[in-house]
């Protein structure tokens, strides 16, 4: 008989891996044991050598759906405490020093088996909101420490009843060693004031049906819920959240409902029904058979964000409600999502009632958001269901990327893996800054990663940069747009040079100016600037971001002159005459005197300019709204490109949009529809981008292209750019797991830091 010790690394805790090991060993007739040790799974097996080899192979290839096996090691072992006959699942030993990073399982949406039990009147968990098993339920939101056992989660306060204890100990049961296991007799309970259980649920459903707003304690924080068809309720929710126009997500009962509301293809269906259960941005359909959605749900956007219920509680709310529900993060505008006692203070002015429960939330997790451009997946927000799942990254020494300012995340990386933490929000005040620091410290404790380098943005005004500067660690500044394209390259395993296209709002360049429409020839460790968009002033700085009309005035009055005249004043009269004359005069004076008018090459601000010129958005209610409205206007219309020029200036290839804007305004004056002009602009940017890349390739740049930056949330832009680059025979990559916008910056920073450290050795 051979005795071997085995060690399994990866996402192997909280995913039913020990029960899987048990069943595999028993099926092969092997003796031994298995346990969670630190962040891994370890054990010993005894039996014929061939059966042990088959055992190890099955651990690698047949693991549970939620598991991600990274490495299985077998070593010779002296039988220290092997059971003479049989196989055991042992209790985890206390945590010890462990050089290898740990992987944390994300939360998983309710599985089909649990859903059947939830709906079965004969089952003892019938209509129990917190039903779960080894294949589903809370993980990252309840874990306090590793190894992953009930005593180190927020479920430790709920002792198991006899029935649950029997299931937990039964190797044949689906809940064998399911740490969050619970039932109505021993688990968490929902509450509505003094009401509990079914009475609490009925009170919440009744409030929503009567047009009210309910604060529901979800997996990763409170959510504000109302009837998606009630205009008055949605409008009131907007007022109280200070969210005038940004679209809300809608939770629907099932796929059939989703299909009546939106176009759902095979890739979208796969995402909607996955264990991650993200919000999926879908092209809206307007069928008579569809349930009503209030126009206030997604104003100005052709897409609606839909998702299916993630927990038993959500299924019960939808089963008892007549229509789809708006489900949005429970926080006033700009604050972190509420998780416990602060909810009543933060949400008391908007919620007509609180459907809460007594299971504490350890970590804040908002909903993840994805969309598709054809079959290309674009991650908008990485949070519940996705974070903090491990991502591949070529890294040895432990590093951290601390992100930017907007859509903030943090990344810890070591030993070939990166842990991209959950979306924190915009680092705008003390509350969000404290949430960022808490998220960083908790992620560091769970992963066991102690970084030797903090990678941060160049911008000295970002709170993340300021925090990094106060830490007693080596700091590594990383340029914003280099981080964007490095994130895409690292996700796809690109190790050599590549062309990076970084289009976003703006970020600080290494020359001290604001960049945002960049063509970079790069490696992970560095880059050189090859091309850019022509610059224009931003009158009032951030005020021009909130007011696209100001960005347009800045471009028309002070856009960089590269041999093309700015649009003639008579062409812009229709635009300027609808604005406040005092504002126009003030902006003109600011531009003429160069007062508070930072210049930027931002692609995002050019989209804002065109949206304003076409009358689609003069004032933005959220970052990126003008571009969203421009994309919606373009729809799927065919168009002819607008005029444009590519010129050589100061050693760079530059897209000069002055001819583009002149042509746009002339066509508008001649009566061409706004939608067709919006489509023409998207096409023109893609054509200009392809020409900038072609010039870089002609100058010796590589033929792999990585897209990054918030502008590539625009599905039409992604599709057009890819089409034109593919026509040149280029390989084009877009981040699929890492957010293309600023939510992916921290991962890109970590990738750059790791590459630079490797180059120092």
C-alpha cells in the first residue's frame, strides 16, 4: 500500500471541494483524510499507486463547478494518523504562517436544486430566504478569515439544529460541509419591524405593490427596491439618491420575462443564468406582451440592465410581486453601500420600510455589470459573483495596485495570481476612502498577500495616490492610460510588445497634461506615446465634464489648430443660441485668457462635444451620460464617415477632429437626422483610430492591439474599431474579466509593477 500526501491550490475552499475529495477517494476505495489548511486543501491518501494517481487526476479535471484548481501536488508521506479503514473530512487546523497566497470564493447565485426546494411545499426549506448548499450561497460577503469554516464566517452565531447537523455530516448529502447551511429552525430570519418570516415578506411585497420603496438587506449590502413599472416610485427613488438620469438595474423573475423586455442572445443568456448572476446590459425591446417599465428606469439609454434573482429572498420577492423590480444599491449618491446599522440613518429618508435580517455582512459587494458587443464580453463593474476571484497575472513578488479615483478597486497580486477586489465607488469623500482602506486590509488578510510595492496613479490629487504616499512601502507610479492597456494585455497573457488604444475621460499624462485619446506602443513594463487626439480646453475643468456644452464650447473656441480651421461661427450658431448667452461669453473669456482651461486629448470629452452639438446632452447627470445618449441615438443605423485628418505634430500622429465637427455641423444644417450623424461619428472615430494604428505599425509597432478605457464600454465603438483593425490583419483584444474602465486600473497597475520588478532582477 502506498501513502501519499496531497496539496491542492486554487479556489478550493467554500466551493464543496472537501466533499468532492471525499466522494472521489471513497469511489476509488482509498483511505485517508482531507482538511482546509490556511487557504488550501490538504490531506493524505492510502491505496494502490495507480488509484492514487487516478485520484490526483480527478482532482485536477472533475472538480466542482465553483472550484478553480490551480495546482495539485502529491508527495511521499509517512502515515501519521491515517484511519485504518475509510476516509474522513477533518476539522481545519488553526491558521499558520503560509507563504502561498489564498484564493477567496465569490458569492454564488442560488442553484437549481435549492430553487426547487424553495418552491416545494413538502420541503422543510420551503420559502426559506437563506437556502443554500455547497454549490451556491454567500461566500466572500460572510468570510471573516481562513481557513474557510463556519466558525470563521458571520454564520458562526447560528448553531446548527439536529437536522442541519445531520446533513452537514452526511457525505451523501448536497450540504455535506456546506458552511453557510441553515434552515428556518436554526438560521437567519427576515424581519420587518416587529414582524418576522412570512409576515415580514408580505409586508415588504405589499409596500412595493402600493408604490413604495423598500430597503432590502441583500448579500453584499442593502438594496433599494421598487416596482419598475411605477413612474412615481422610480422618480422618487431618483430624487432621494440624487441620481437624476443614470439607469437603474431591473430584476426579472425569469428568462422569459427578460426576453420580452430585451434582446437576449446565447452569450447574454449564459451570463444571466451563470452562478455570478451579473446585471447584463441588453438592447431594449418594446413588445406589447412585455411588462411595463417606467420611462424613468433607463432614460436616454438604448440598453436596459437586467438580472435574475440571486438569492432565495429575491426569488420570493419576485414570486409574490406582479412585475419586475428596480433593484439598486442602498446608498445615497456617492456614499458606500450600507451594510448594517448605518442603513436606517442612510436610507431612512427614502425607504418606506426595511426588510432586514440578522446575518451580518462582512464585506460590501455591489452587483457586477457586464455587456456584450457581438460575442465580445465587456465587464463594466466587477463585484458580487466575480470579485475577489483570482485572475492570472505573471507576478512573483507580492504587489498591490491601489486604483484611481473613479469606479475604484484595489488589486493584490502574488505567485501568478491577482485578486481584483470589489467595486468601491468613487473616492470622493471620507466615507468612500474608509471603505477603500477597509476593503484593502480585509483582502490582504484573506489572501495572505503582504505587498512589497504599492503601484498608484500619477495624479497627486487622487485620494488613492495620497494614501499610497503615506504608506511605509516602496511606491511605484503608473501612468493612467498605460495601466488601462496593461490590464487588457495582462488578462490575455500578452508578454511582448503591443499597441495600446486608451480612450477615456482623462488621466494625467507623463508630460503633466491631461490625456485621454492615446495610441501607445507598450510593454507591461513601459510605453511610448505614438498617437493622440488633438487637444482642446476644458473651461472650468470638472465643470466641463458635468456640462458637455462647455466641453463643446471649449473645442469650438480653442481646439488645437493643426492646419484645419475650426468650424465657422455660422455653423455653430444653432448650438450657441440655445445656450445661456452669459455662459457663452464667460467661456469665451476663459478660453481667450486661458483661465482655468486645462487642455486634454480626451476621447471621452470629444464624445461629449458631439453629443452636445447634436442636442443630445448639455448637462450630464452622471459620468459618461453624453456618450451613452450618443450611442443610443446611433443605434444600428448605417452611416457614411465624416471628414477627418491625421497629421504629424511634435513627433506624434494626431487625429484632428476639426474637419469632423465642421462636416457634422454642415450635415446637421442640411437636415441629416441626428441618429445618422451619431452613427457617422462613431464610424469616423473607428476609421481615424485604424489610421493612427496603421501609422504606428508602419513605424515598426507590433500587430497585437489592446483596448482599454471607459470609452470602450460603448459597444458600437468596440465593434467598429475591431472591424477596422481586423481588416488590417491585426489581433485585437478587449478585457473580458477585468473592467475596461477605471475599475480595471488597479489590475493594470499591479501588472506594470510586477513586470518592472521582474526586470530589476
